[in-house]
C-alpha cells in the first residue's frame, strides 16, 4: 500500500481514482458540481472539477466561493491521515476535523469513494 506523505500526493490519488476506477466514474457519471476543499492550517484552497464521466480537473491553490459543495479540513494532515487509513472519515467528521460547509448528503456520499 502506498503511503501518502503530503497533500499533493493525496490530490493526485483523487485524480487516479477517478481515471482508473470504473466504479468511481459510474458513481460520478452525472455529477458536475465544483467541490471546494479548504485546509485551515495553511489557508490553502483546492477546487475539484468533476465533469460527469468525461474527466476530472484539480485546481490547486484555487477556490470558488460559489461552489455548491464546500468541505473544510482542520489541517492538511487530516487528509493525509484519511488517505493512509490512519483516520476514518466518520471519526474525522464527528471529531470536527472535517466540516461540510455547503452541500447535500447525496452529493457527499457520491464523493466519498473519490476522496476517502
């Protein structure tokens, strides 16, 4: 199993999961809402642009205040721990390490396979 050392490796893994996993692409076949992630420790914003089943683009250090889905992480290490399976998404959410600022649960459930 790959060990993720930084946020850039995690973002690359999101792209890989979309491109190389048929199940993930099928789940996102009708999804096209921008997803903004914000990391509070560094104030870094990242924008995920899923274009249904046609591709995904990740814009690092970019935000979109009008994005319908916004997720906040207390720190970049939270995402790294999620990808390394040192932390579960439900535990991170219940501990306040991940906050859903905007977005409905149906959208978030679709994104779970892509991000966690």
